C-alpha cells in the first residue's frame, strides 16, 4: 500500500469512533425532538377539538 494512503487511513480510522458517536448523538437528539413535537401536536389537537365542541355547544 502507498505510504501516503496508509497515513491518511490511519488518521481517518482513528477518528471514526468520534464521528460515529457524533452521528449517533445527533440522531438521538432528532428522535427526541420528533417525539416532543408529536406529543405537543397531539395535545394541541385535543385542545382544539374541545374548543370546537364548546363553540358548537354555544350556538
């Protein structure tokens, strides 16, 4: 193998665990954000449905 390529690969492969950990952390944060937004959306939909029922009852 070419010595230059061997040096590049050794540099890149040494940082691979950090890159994988960074992507995993970003993925977990995004999943948490999606769960948070979904929960808030469902709660807002329930409140909107209750408000629509209340407005219909006032008519």
